[in-house]
């Protein structure tokens, strides 16, 4: 089969790595990929958001199956475009992708279908948002309505911070249209986990659980990022918690989609806060998480392409999961997430290749004259397996020391919350 993966990041490299293990694969393509994906697939010079150009390419090349990694093409309607041409593609259509594409839509949906989430209000005028914050009190969370690659959310401990976040989004329009509407919501406390399922109509299969580290700095301080590291499984999700996630969140979501007449096929990611009054949804994403995907895919055994194809075609599937723990540390560029530096040569990659129980996924990298350079905020994902979380941590951090580029930054505390737990 010819398989195309859409996206440029560590998640897409991990998807290609997993799919490439399938004997069903004849050719792999990635649009547009990075220096790491180029080792497994043919990188195609089409941007992920050019949905029509991608469909033209898929038709021309006879691509049998496409898997979409990131959200923006899904929200832009890549699935609708492919399906209108009879091309098989794994991901939700543009209507269903509103669950991620508009936080206001997602929050109203959750409210309508009694899915536990933080109390919230939506505003399209900054003064109103501010006077609401003044009455509501702090801490409070200010969110851009539209897509912002995980960087449109501000957890505000003081009134000043909240007013600044509102101005940043609505007056300075630093996220463009994404911030023309904002959501102001109740601050939730607890352990944050990512619960991702394969969803098709009213059937779903949970993937292994994971925990991301969204903040830039150690100790969960600093601004939100796309994610600085992850591990799987998340021990905070015990059997009882998983049961509430299924009955109060996933089942209600499925019922809501059905009632609204929204068809859904693809990955569905519930970002959850495990609060003292049960799991509550922070956000829905219509794709795998990045870097959660890296940690999750490392633990899936068997032919994942076959699993996805069977699931897509409506067959029953069962996942086999590696009992080992996986852990992923993100190496980022200086300046991330605001203004990451580019063009720094990456050293040490060859030292990592032969290491056992270690795998390296590229994100913001490019190859030029057989050297690898940084391009973007999150550059590499150093991932390892271990019999225990401690072992996976030691192996991953031992590997990080072999790699360097100017301005390289990473968090040293990935997985520590679970160890302290
Ligand atoms: P979101 O994109 O909505 O998931 O928000 C990004 C991150 O901000 C989340 O992963 C949480 O770490 C944090 N966050 C979002 N909403 C809340 C909330 N209501 N209470 C506490 N933290 C939040
Ligand atoms: N790592 C968080 C996300 O992919 O949204």
C-alpha cells in the first residue's frame, strides 16, 4: 500500500515509524515532513494546510490511505476534500473538527451534553471579559477561541495577568482571528492526563493513557507550549477513574455527536483534569497529541496500519500494549514558544542510533548537505522504554546528554510527578 502522513512534527515521525513496521506498506510519504521522516518516507513539498494540493497529489500518486497528524488541515476540511474524491483518509471531517477548532463550540457542546468541564463564559468584547474576571475572581483561565498550537491559553493567578491576557488576544490580536473571541473559565486543580481513543460513530477503542508537560519550565511554571515531554501510562488513571471517563465523557460525547448529526472517524483526544470531584475536560482535540503520540505509539504492539485500516472499515480491533513504560523528552530551541531560533546545527545524532531501547523522533529539523539543522520550536524527541518509569527516565536523559545544538533547552522533570505521586 501507499500511505501518506500529513504533518511535520515528532508525532508524524512516530506515526511513520510505527506504520513502517507494517508488512502492508509499500511506500510511505510525508507532507511535508522533517529530516527524520525523510529517513522512512518520501517527503512531499506540500504544506499540510494545502488540502486541495494534497488531494491532487494523493490522486496522482495513487495513495491508498492517508493519516492526518495535526489539527489545522482537519479543521480546514482535508477529510471532506479527500472523501469527496473517494480517497481513504483517517481523521474527522471539518464539522466534527470544530470540537478542537472552536473552544466556544466545544464548551457549548459539553454544556449541552452534561460533559463535566470547567465553568465558563464566552466574550467577543475585551471590556466585558475584564469586568467578568473582576467579578469572578482569580485564579482564572483565559483562552483564545480558535487554533493557537497550544499557545492561546493563559492560566492567570492575578487580575493583572488576566487583563493582560485579554488585551494580548483581543486588543493586540497576537493570535490573529483565533483570539477575536475568548473564553474565560474556572481554574481547575488536579493531575492532568491525556485520554485518547480511536473513534468511529458509536464505537471506540482507548489507546494507552499518557501525561503531557505543557508548561515551558520545570515545576510546571512559565507559558504553555505544545508540550515539553510525555510518558505512558499515566498511573493516575486507575480503573475507577477510567470508568468515569468512559461513562461521563466519552459516552456522552458520542451521544452528543449522534444527536447533532455529526459523523466522527479518527483519533479523539480528551485533555482531562482529574479533580477532587472527578475527571473534567480541559479540551477536546481531534487528533493524537504531540508528544503524547510518541509515548503511546511506542507501546503499541502489532501492525498499527492494519489496526487503523480495520477500524476505518468498521471491523472490530483489539490493541496489544507493551507493558514497559515509555517516556519522551522534547528538546526545544532557545526562544520557544515565543520566537524560536532556527538554523543551528544538531550534533550527536549518530551516537544515538545504535542505543537499545531508545528511539529518536525529529520535529523541527531540516537536512542540508548531510547535516541536520534546527527549524522551529520543538526540535527533537528523545524517547526511551523502561521496565519502570525511573528506568525510562534515566535512559532518555542519558541519551539527551549525547545531543547538542546551540540554545538547546529541555525540562529535566519529565515524569517526576508520577514518581513523587
Ligand atoms: P487547553 O488548550 O484548553 O487544553 O489548555 C492548555 C493547558 O492549559 C491545559 O493543558 C492545562 O494545563 C491548562 N488549562 C487549561 N484550562 C485550564 C483550567 N480550566 N484550569 C487549569 N488549567 C487549565
Ligand atoms: N501535547 C498537547 C497537544 O498535542 O495538544
